[in-house]
């Protein structure tokens, strides 16, 4: 069985840790190694995944058709109303446009699409080639905004100028330009914005319902099931609650600086983090409404009473099984480590595309001895670690799925393609059920690595 050592590039050795072998020393938050085939996406893709769920906006990709195809319907984020976000538009730049410039084509595409679809706002994404030829997106957007009377926002997301994290920043800057213009007179003191949830399978509706039961009004979903008018009023909320900190933390910081809106980091995954997030929010509002803590405790108690007996059933069979986690932002990984522990399972590998030193330190603290912690990994490394640790289930996104299936390892999609909500107390039950059915499936007895035993 491979130890994994042979597939690790020399230049990447300091991005991989084995807990218990030396202290914490992780070199992360840097550019991907050229040729290592990183699992990370480009800057443009980072912007696209954040802004995509704004359902009543037009999303126009200014670039060759390949960039639009790469992110076509990328999140499948659910909307309770309009679904314009699910149509992906591109200027489809050709050789002639590259030579003579694509601004005229962009202007024509924008005006035609706005006339045809009447969006509340338009986002125009810059891609690699647009950064190279130097089309003035800002000028075209300003001209069309003045003519059509809606916000037209350039997203400076040229793919080559960094990694996915820069894309999140470009998306945050574009959204921030919408804020501050809406009427906030009807917003009550107990109000918040939900940042960093993308409503992939209806999660935001679960979380909003918890906030309703606590007596808190949600002003804007940023960005799952998002609306332009809500974003324009978001500065009127008393609090920002930020999940998936990599994606929208920059927006929370900008709102704090400009509007004085405080923010809390939360996670809606797993029992511990979901409960603690609700309690944190209740503590924040306690001075304004002393009854909120009591309502929150009642909510958590009601949900846990339903959930725990069901979890115990799954735990009986899952105890001792091994899990691996590789996700975009490390924040989700913290909750997953705790969720697997609740199911009696052992996390033997955990990594992320965009974690910071602080994130990895926290992972180091909460994981067991021997756990591999990896930053910005690639398919070769991940395959090698999965084999070395003889993992029963791998949790990741669309790019990790084929790695698991080729090795004959169970897989749980915790990203764009999932159809069952995994957040909230009901999400923990869905997660446990899915992990149980994947891990316990008899099919794994027939895969080559298990048959060889
Ligand atoms: S923006 Fe650049 S890196 Fe991203 S998909 Fe387009 S060509 Fe590829």
C-alpha cells in the first residue's frame, strides 16, 4: 500500500501535515504549484459561485464560450421566485473580438438581454482574455446602467489573477456596490442578513425558519435565493451572520467599515455548531429582547429531541468507520469533523482549497492523532491518502467525486450538486442517513481494493 510519499511534490511538502509527527507547521494561503493540477477553481469561477444564486439578476460572462460552459448552472441554487440566474449568458468572444476588442459586442449583448429579460440588475464577469485585451468593462457597464436605469455591475474576475479566493473578493466588491440604496425604514431592531449560504438544496429556508421562531427578521439572503432589492436594503440589518467565511467574509468586513454592521461567524452544519450558532445570535440580541434566549433554548430542545434517537440508530453501525474530507473552505471542515465524531466515525484526512493558517491550526486542534491535514491538494495526492488510510467515505465536491468512485470509496457530495439539504438539525439527519447508506452499501465488497483482501 502506498505511503503517499512518492506522489507528493517536493514543493508541496510543507502544505501537508500528519498530526502527531512534529508540531504544527503549515505553509498555506499561497498560489497553487504550476503543473500540480490543483483542485482549486479560477478567480472567475470563484465570483460566479458566489453571485450565481442572485435569482432576479442577469449574469453575463464576457469571454469565450468555454468560461460560461465551465460555470453553466454551476450551483443549481434553488429560488422561491424568479429563476433568471439559471440561464447563463456569454458574449462568446471570437478571434476578431480579441483582435479588435469586445466592448461593442458586450454593449449589444447587455442591452439586448436587459430588454428581453427585464432583470433587477446585471452582473458582467470579466474572464482571462478580457483581462489580456483590456476591454473597459466599467465604462460599458456605466453606459448601459445610465441607458437602462438598472445597476449594471462589472465583476473584475479575470481568471489568471489569483485563485478562487480572489474571485470571492471580486464578487463581494460587486455586491457591495448595490448596498446603501434601498429603503430601510421598515426593518425591525431584531434583524439580520444571512451571508455565505447558497441555498443549494433549500437550506436557507430551514435556517430562516429557525430565525423566525427566534423572532428575528431576515433582511437579505446573501446569496442563496438572493434578490437585488434585498441586497440594496441589507445595510439596514442589525447583524450579519457569516457562514463559509472564505466566500463572503470580505463583504461582512466592508459592511462593518461602511455601515457599522457587526458580524458573527456561524456554521449550520452538525448539531454542535448549529446549536452554538443560534445561541451566539440569541446572545447578540439579548439586550434588545430578553426573551430570545428562552425561545432559542426551546427551539434547540425541540429539534434535538426529534433528532437524537434517529442518530443513535445510524451510529450503531457507523462507529469506527473512517471518513475523509476535502472541501472548498476550511470552515465547513470544522463542522464536518464534529459531525462525524457524533456518528462515532474517525476523520483520517481533512483538507481544503482555500484554508488559512488560522483555519488549519483549528483543524489541527480538533482532529485525532495521525490525521492527514492538507492544503490545496490534487487528485494524485488525494487518491494516495484515501488508499493509505483505507477510507470508507469521502466528503467533497464535484471534482472529488470521480476520485472516490475510481478507487471504490463511498462519496458524499457536500457542495454544488447535492439535492438534500445538509444544514440545520434536519440536515444533520439527512447527512447521517446519506453517510450510512453510502458506507453500509454492499457494493463496496466488490470493488477491487476490498476484493483483494
Ligand atoms: S476565466 Fe480563464 S481560467 Fe477561468 S475558465 Fe475562463 S479561461 Fe479558464
